[in-house]
């Protein structure tokens, strides 16, 4: 097994939009969209491979009606200033595309068995389709990034803002990428699922593009760590996808990733399918499995992801 294949593939079955966080207690905490889109499951393991069979717990279920009663997507667990937070996307079952970001909080030491409290919506300024919120801290300032389709936009763009606290924006949102290349506009014009990596003097943001079938792929932005992250001109953008379908490895539509480490290597965690043809809406096909791959960097300090790993069992 080569370096990119030292991990189970799939890492976790039927978990789209995977999020994996390695905490100071030595555990990997893992969550993601479940096929029913009706709640948030959390699991943990001392190893990445252990996530496949780790005990899991549904720590929150959607409401019966109103806000947070429709689709539940893309949960992410973060540890900020001594508390656990989960950012997630939810809609109303009476209006399933009224999608917005929400927040849960847990102040107990153990987030699996602790009490999670709803903190409500994270308001992003404009009432429109908004999803896939992620968070990072740079030089003691918290930021969030998310995808949003505004009234003026044909597709979804990615925005960044600084935070006053985990629920409240401090700055006005700044759009840092919009679909402009052909590979970002297959099926739909999409930039979504931002994930942040701080390495080699850069703030690196990967994101996913196009529809959720085999054309789904990843793009990349980067800014100098000393630049103003709220200035759009600070951000550079790859003109080509940095991670895409591999016919050779029978892996289709890789995307909506996150980053972690095994102590020796940086690891990309992402979802992909092992077949190309899908009956009906790809959104309702449950077999986007989470996978993991170690990656390296080029001479400019930017990630080189290579190809999605094949199934290995």
C-alpha cells in the first residue's frame, strides 16, 4: 500500500461532506452528512482507520417543523476558546431550499456524551441560500467561510468574515470566489464546501465546484498569512481543479473535504463515489463515502493532492 493508501478506503461509509478534527486529547472526532439528512452523528477514534468501526452517537436530531426541520447537511465540529461547537446547514421542511447556517455548543469535556445546546442561526447579512460554514482562527482572530447564493448571483459564491464570537459576525462578508471557469459550472454554477489549511506562510482554502455527480471537483484559493484576509485582492485562485474524478482509480466526484494530520503527514479527508452513473438526483444517492489521503507540497508551498485513492477493501 502506498503512502496515500495507508488508510481504509472507504474511511467511513456513506458520510458525505466529512469533517475530521484531531483534538489535544489524541482523538479524531468525525462527523458528516448522513444519508437521511435528518440529524448529526459524532464518532471518535485514536486512529483514522479506527473511525470505520468506532462507536457513534446521534447528538442532535432535526426539529419536527420550522427552522432546522428540513435538510441537515455538512456538520463540522470545532473547539474554540474552551468549548465545542458544531456549525451545520439546515432548512425548513416546508421550504427545503431555505437553507441557512446554524450552531450547536457543548461546554462539557466529552462532546460525545456531553449536552449540546442550540445557539441558533449564524446570520450572514443577507437572507438567501447559504450553507457549508467552516471556521478557523488566525492570529487569535476567528473567521468563518461559507457558500451563498445571493439574489444577484447565478450560482453559489464563497464568502469570508471575521467573528465577534462563534455565532456573531464582526465584519461584513467578503466574496472571495465565484464560479468562472468551465469546471466550476458543470450542471450548476457552484463554489461550496470551503476548508481551510494554514501552512507554509499561507492561508489555503479548498472548495468544491459543479454538481454533486462525477463532475464534482475541488478548486483552491490562497493568501499570504500577513495579508488582509478580508480584502478580496489578497486571494489567488487556481485556474484548474486541484482534485477531480479518477477513472483509473474508479473514484468519482471527490470533494467537500477537510484537513487533518497523523503527526507525520497532512491528510485530506473527502468524499467520493466508486461508480459514475447515478439514477436520479445525485443528492439522494447515499454512497458518497469518506476517504483519506496523505499529500505533499510543491516548491511554492501549495498542496499537491494527486488522485483520489481507490477502494482497498
